[in-house]
C-alpha cells in the first residue's frame, strides 16, 4: 500500500535501569525520501536506530513495516524486512576485496567436487558486485582490496553493500564524519542516488548544514522524544539548534506566520 510508511515506530520506550533512553518516541520513513534524524548526545538517536535495525528491543511501543506489525529479535530479522544499516565503523573486512565485502555473510557458492560441499563462486559475486556498484555510479573494481581504498571509497563500498540488499530502508550513521570535502561530496551524491533508486535513507548526523542540504525531512529527538519535524526546505540551522536545545520550533513558526513571539 503506497500511502503507508515503509517503517513506522509508535511510542517507543527503552530504559536501561534508571536511565530512560527513549520516552515514547515516534518516527516514520516514507518510500523515496531521505530523513535526517538529529539530536544532541543522549537524545536517543542511536537507541532508536538499534531498535529499528534489530540490535535492541524496546520495552514498549510498536514497529510496523509496510503497515504490518513486526518484532525484531535480531539484525537478521530486520534484514529480512529489507532494512540495512551502515555504521560509522563501516564493518568492512579490509583484507577482502570489494566484491567479497558486498557478499559478506551472503556468499554465493557453486557445487563442489565432493557432492554437497560447495566452493565460493567468486566470478558470480564479482559480476553481481559490479552490477550493484554500477547502478549507483560507484567506480570501484570488484577485485580492489579494501585496505588500499580511500576513506570515501570504503564508505562507498559499505553503502553499495547496504543498497544491494535493502528493499526498504538504509540507516546511515555519520557517513561523512571522517571524510574530506571531495570525498564527502561523493558520498552525499551516492546517498541521493540510493534514494532515487527507490530505497529510503535515514541519515544520523551532527552536521546540520549537511543535513539541510541532503535531507527531504528532518526529525529532532530530545531527551528520548520526538520534539520537532519539518521539511528541510522550511527550516534553518538556527531552527534545528533551537529544537535540539529547547525542544521547540516555535521561533520558526512565529517567523513563518508573521506573529511575534511572546517567549
């Protein structure tokens, strides 16, 4: 059903002992959009992403994928639902080539000489990796050793791997944090191409100007709750800082309506 969000989280709560990481947080992602999830340290971003990617479970609340209730017990459950995550450390195997990293944990085998035993079908993995990267405009040879790649190229391999398997959403945690200007531009363009290919992207970032440049919509968490949400074209960096620190976009709303603030 096209009108339903790809992923919807309602009233998600998560506590760790006496620490309340999420207090009834709401979040949703639609097909064909980039959503930025922002907030100060301790706002609950990482906890929410872990829950939606299957590495943690909420104490209460509901998660729906394409309108259907789900309960993720592991990252494998989330992957089966078309959800992939690119973490800040990339989780690449540097001693393997790009194609092997795209198929890490999903290796393709061909029948071996000893009956049921199989051997890696490196040719098939290289061919499919080349096709996957070509669709996204990633110009990296499938047999390129990852440890020889630049930071931006490694990020591209990680994004291409997620895009090759995600059918719904990719979560990206600070994808440009350690990159230079040119490499950052390449990764941002790659994220747009992932979105344009039909896979929604959730971007977790502290780089607010970059968020406004690339995201279609911005969601702000504060103290474990969603406190603001707006189209990126309607807000400024100052608005986002205000929401992160005070939990309100009232200043922006007053400016848009022309009414003076009474605060």
